[in-house]
């Protein structure tokens, strides 16, 4: 993943994802896929369309809360 790919997520989204996945021992499951690290989650989100990305991000956020 390049620095340009990373910017496809907004800064607040990247910060929250880092917080959510920091030290996580139980994965967050979105659309049948389990994510345990920030890198896994961000790679997945970057493969999605903008609408699907936002929905998956909101689901990760909901499960972390």
C-alpha cells in the first residue's frame, strides 16, 4: 500500500481505525471477513467503492464501541 492509497481514507477515519485496532485481540467481522489489525482493515476498505467503504467503516466503528 502506498502513501497515496492511504490518503483515500480521511484523516479522522485513519485515526479512528488505528485506535480501534490498536492492541485488539478479538477481530471485528464485516461482511463475513475478520479484521484484527489496522493494515488488514484499511486494505479491505480501500478495495471498496465509496458507499460500500463508508458502510463497512461504520460497521467497524459500531462493533468497536
